[in-house]
C-alpha cells in the first residue's frame, strides 16, 4: 500500500516545521510513502522577485539573493546545531548554479523562470534529505525532473503520463527504502530541460505520482485543519468540510479555493484515489 504525502511551503518554512514533518512521517513508518515537498516558506516568491530584478539588470537582485541564502542558512544552522552540516557542500553547489542561471536573460521569461524558480524545491529537499540522514530516517531522495516527464510548455507543463508512469514505477520497484522523497512543482523534458507545472503545482505532482502508482490515498498536509468552506484569514468562522465529491472539489478549485490545485483532482478521480487535507 502506497500513500502520497505532500508538504507545502508553510509545512517546511523553518526548522521547527521540518522537525514536525519528520515526526509525522515517523508515525507512518509501516507504510510505503511518497513524500512531495515544496520550496520553503515564501521562497518561490523571492525567486520570482530575483528573476524580475535580474532581467531588469538591477543590482538589487544580488541583495535579495543573499537574503534568500541567509534564510535557508538559518534553517540549516538550527537543524544541524552543534553537528556537521552535511548539506552545506551540496547547497553551495546549488546556489552557484542558481545564480548562474539568473544571468541567462537571453532566454524567454517563461523558460528562464523554470530554470531558476525550480531551485526552491531542489534546495528544500536537499536540506530535508540531509536532515533525515542525520536523524536516521532511511529514504531515497529522487529528482522529480527525471521522473515527471513533460512537454516544453514552460511554466505550465503537461506530463507525458505514459513515460512518467514507466519511470516512476521503475524507480519505486528499484528502491528498497519505504520513504521516497521528491520535489513538487517541477518536472523535466525528454531532452533534460527543467519545467514547472504551474504555480502551486506540488499538489498536481502528488496526484501524478499517485496516479502512476495506484496509491491508496493522497494526503495534503496544511497549516489549516482541513478543507474549509472559506478562507480562515478572511472569515474566522470558516467551517471544516468533512467530505465532498471529486466534482465539488474541482468546482471549489476552479473558483479559487487555494487549498487544492485545480489540476489535482482529475487524475485522482480517474483512479478513485481519495484526497485528504490535514
């Protein structure tokens, strides 16, 4: 039995949140888990800002970039306090790569967006993978760019379902660990160019993987108590919806319910896979 767990940016926004995520996973140690993780906190927003500044040739790009590096350093300093930060060399390489890609302003905006903003998830899962190693949580860290194979529609790529399913199932069969950790939001073309699935696309990643593996359920872990009938930030008296149909969920997403990505529901409905929000 395979379950797909998705943790969004708020669920990994700081060291405390990462520890909480690991505690949740430990409670499911008997299950086979696909763990899909977003960029930390508001990292995607920051990367989008750096991209705009870079394309405007603004010196502020390096300032915001340094702030983003320091934000992640604060998290790793706390996670590895008093111990060797084994993630540091790999993170340093990713940051160098990312800065170089911000210089590729000759690319179209959409293509450069995917080549840069995708690093939020790569950096997030690198930190989490090394933290898992530190606490002895066995797992396999997979690169979603090699699993979710898409077309070349940058910023809103569509998966090649058959090719993706073959790659996902092959990896799962070859992996002995019960936890497979990977990135949400990102994919890759057959000629190895990074793509993204659309803003907030980590939910869609979870649905794709669940569809490929005929998972028993998808669980989206949120900083709200579940699916609500209104935005609790605007309506404090919002009520939790205990259960709704796939079609009702699609309608909610279509009309702007941010708790579920619009593309998420259909693959799950096609294979009758339950979606839970916790």
